[in-house]
C-alpha cells in the first residue's frame, strides 16, 4: 500500500469508530473502550444486515430471460445473468466480511472483559423474544 492508501484506510477506520480512535500510527496499536467496541460491533452488524437485505432482494438480477428465442436475445440474457451473479457475489462477499469484522470485535471485547467468546449470531438471537411454549431438547 502506498502512503495515500494507508491514510485513506486510517480515515475509513476513524469514521467507522465514530471519531474516537486512539493510538499511535507508528506503533500500529489502537485502544478502544467497551462502549466504542459495542458501537463498532453494532455498526459492522448493521452494515452486514444491509448487504444481506440487498442480496435477498436482488436474486432476480441473475435470472434474466431473453425476450426472444434468437441468438442475440439469449446472448444478452446470459451476459445480464453473468453480471447479476457477479453483483450477488460482491454483496455476499461484503456481507461475510462485515460479519467477520463484527466477530473479531466481539472476540476482542470478550477478551477485554475476560468472558467466554460467543458468536455474533448468538448475540443477535439473544434479542429475539422467547416462545413461552415447550422447547425441544429442554
């Protein structure tokens, strides 16, 4: 990476963290307090969920049918489907990356608090209302 790319990446991290990063760039260290880490986890999860919504709502973009049976119609449909699939792959890759980043911050927070690691999906499920009825395996 060149110096400009490094500065751009640092500014992006600074913006995600809500302008509350600390540390010296020369040492490559950062310090985050518990509320900042919780905020970062929430932001990464929110971004991942946004990508997931886009992914789910864009499925038809890779299932285009040509308007006719001629070669040109089929070729255009194939090109559109390939482009649509590339877009879906992009969305999925970015969604997965955001979930991974949220998990890394969650792990760091658990290390900081000296508690057992949980996955970000378990945390999301913890906010769901419980069914009052019997539960399998309990």
